[in-house]
């Protein structure tokens, strides 16, 4: 029974222009070396320059025939916005945290919420679930923190809002495993062991760094 191994990486550190900094390029190269021994079938990335740059730098460390392509569903969007009527009954969310969730999403317009929900559904359709075909598959997606949080929450059968505040470092690695005979598995989350200390924890608020 074929298994899908989904490798999720946040893009490297970006500068004010939205492109990778020198540190971001270093992070991406080290991520590529980390994955050099993985038999990746595909590398896909979101449409923003920082995600594409990261993916292109990663593949320089991989076998030359790994296909690379853009995926809109790997873009930077808010995957799920609870409606005001939902907030009082959010499964698993303590009352004292509901206001923080509502405040953090207050600037998301109805159009952005609708578009984000559609992209989030497409991400699950295209990326989640067992591998098609007779053999196991390994796939890398270079994306953004919200999208990684969404896919992790879904794999863990968590409430839809639980993508929120699942932080992810630049060029860190998360791996999900989808087998046809068991629930999805979270293999690793936010793994930065391929990065030296000076390149870890970028993308995190200072108070959350270890």
C-alpha cells in the first residue's frame, strides 16, 4: 500500500523587498543538503518570490531531474476564519483565547477569507492523503507558516481554527506521513537541526525562541 511522505518547509528569511536575504539563501541551501538523500518525486512552491527562491536554491542540492513547479495552494493566505457566530462555540478553544483569535484575524476581509478557504481546501485535495500509484512517494512543498499550520492541524484531526499560532521557523522542516491503512502521522515538526544556531528561529517572535 503506497505511502505519501509530505515534506513541508517554510521559505528562508526574507528581506523588506520580499526576496531572500543572504541568511535566507544560506538556510535554503542547508535545507537542500538535509534533503539530498530523500528520493523526492517533486518540489512545489508557493507563487511568492521568497518561496520560489527557496525552492530553487534547495533543488541545487538535489538530483537534477526532480521536477519543480508553482502551486497556488502553497501560497500565503489565511486558511480558515471562524465567523463571529462560531467564536462562542469553538471546539477546544478556551474563552480567554477567543478574543485574541478574533483580534488577530480582524483585518482579514470577507474576500480574503473566501479565497483563503478555497486555497486551503485545494491544499488538502492536492497534498493530503495516501500516494497515488503503486509506490511510496516523497514530495517537498516550500510554503508559508499558515499553510503548514493548516496541513498539520488537519493531519492531527484538530479543530479547523488550530492552524492559528502553530509557528514555523524559516527553512525549518515538517514531515507528514499518509498511509492508506491508518490516520496521518506527524513525523517531525519545525525541525531546525540542519541549521546552525545563528540561522535558527528566524521568523519567530523573540519571546518564543529557545
